[in-house]
């Protein structure tokens, strides 16, 4: 495929996501709650388990339960999990931080760390998991999460050591294989990454995370067709695993094929209508297709969900500067992007360059 440059805030990355189940491993009992709070919590659970179309109703019910008992940590946890599934990271962080403050359950710690990683705050996630593991050194879920965070923080040798510890306890853990493969990809060892993934698949046939990572290996080799086939296979193995479709859309966007990207993104949004990763990518597809008003609407919808969404601000800044010729609006979004983005984010330098250019344009206009 011919590749074009797009401002792609959606990363090609397989990240172990929140489980769709609600299995809890914490031994902490639910606090004694009033009948009203208990009923609202139970109502929220029913909505949550019914699927993404009823997530808004679930959040409303959980918040009603919290209004009766602010210490109901499981309600805060479930709100955080829902918002993480929908990629509403700021809202997920707020809810999960509340849950952890009340009771640091492994589920809340794991989900909060994932939020921090996806926000570009891997160092904070590492600190969170290290504290948790000091209390529960045998928790392989938390150790897997620590390894992933260390990898995102660029501490590859330490990440590998944690993964080896996980595999020493759970020899066929698919998440461990996926993270180990990602570490080898980061090191440039593409063949070794593929070997690790195939070993994992031998014990975990058609696991969507491992299949998606095989697609990333194929992309590293420039083999788009094999990558797309792996992403399709991952989606077929588990339709609720959205990363395969999101990665597939990213490949199409990178090739300038906005129509096929839209097909994948529409499928994601049919499952999770408020998924901000999909909405950001949808805006890119619309912009590539010449629908600038539609792109603006998609990114503004993201900001209505999460006012601090860095990618939406950056893409709106580019749109207003390059296509709408609205320098003041562009400046506001780019400045806001620099406020909310991680200092090491990919587009920080580009945002600064654009702001310098806008400042120069303003100066020249004042002199004319």
C-alpha cells in the first residue's frame, strides 16, 4: 500500500485491555450500604453486563449508588472500567483514583495503571504497580502490568525480568508472551518477537492479543496484507476485542484509504459508540475524505466527552490551521495540547513548531 502522512493520534499498539468479565479477586468485602445504594449498584451491574449500548445507564446507576454511599469503591471501579473501555481516559482516571483511594483492589490498580500508560504517563503507572506488588508480590496480573509499564517507560531489561518472573509462575500466560514479544520488537528483534508469539499461540490458540501482535510484527516487516489478515483473525476470535479493528483502520489511514478505514471504525463504534480512539480516527478518515466539517464534529465530540483529550486538541489545531485558516482557534487547541500531552508525546515538537509559525504570522500581520 502507498503510505501517506497523517496526524495519527491512534497508535498501532496491542495493549492488554480491561476484561469484559466482572470477576473480582479482592478479598475486601463490600461495605455495608443502604438498600437504595445496593439496588442502584445492582442495576448498574445489569446495565454494564448488557453491553456498550447501556454503558451510559450503567454509569448513571453507579453514580446514584455513590450518591447514597461515596465509599462504594466497586461502583467507582466499574465506572472507571466502563470509561476505560470507551477510551475516555480522563474520566476513567478520576473514577479509578477514587476507587483506589477507598480500597486499592488489584482490579482498580491494574485498570488505573493502564489508563496512565495510555495517557503517556508510564512512569506514574510503574510507581503505582511497584507499590501494589510490594503488598502482593505473588499477583501475576499486577506483575504483567508492571512489565508493560516498564516497557512503555523504556526500561526494557527490567520489563523482561518481570515477564520472566511471571512465566516462572504461569508458564503459558498469553499477556506475558505478548509483552515479551513487544519488548523484542522495541529492541528491533523482529524474528525473536515472532517466535515468542507463535510459542504463545501454541498454548493459547487464536488468542486475539497474540494475533494482533503478530499483525504488528508483519507491519514491522512492511507486509501490510499479512498484518490485516492477523487483525481480522483477532476480531473474528473475539468480536469484543477492538484493537484489531482499530489497528486495521490505522493501517488504512496510513495508506490514505479513508473509505476502508471508515468501515472498520464504524464497526468499532457500533460496539462502543463513545469510544474516543475510534472517534479520533474517524475524524482523520473524514479529513482525508475532504469532510472537514465532519472531522471537526468528531473531534469536538471527543472533547465533549473528555475536555483534556490531547489527540483531539492536536488534530483540531491542525485542521483549523491548515484547512479552515482560523489561526486563533488553531492556537487555542495547540496550546491546550501542550498543556495536557505528555512531554515526550510524538507531536509535542510539531505543536511547538506550529505555534511558532502562528506567532510569526501574527507578527507579520501586525507589521503590514
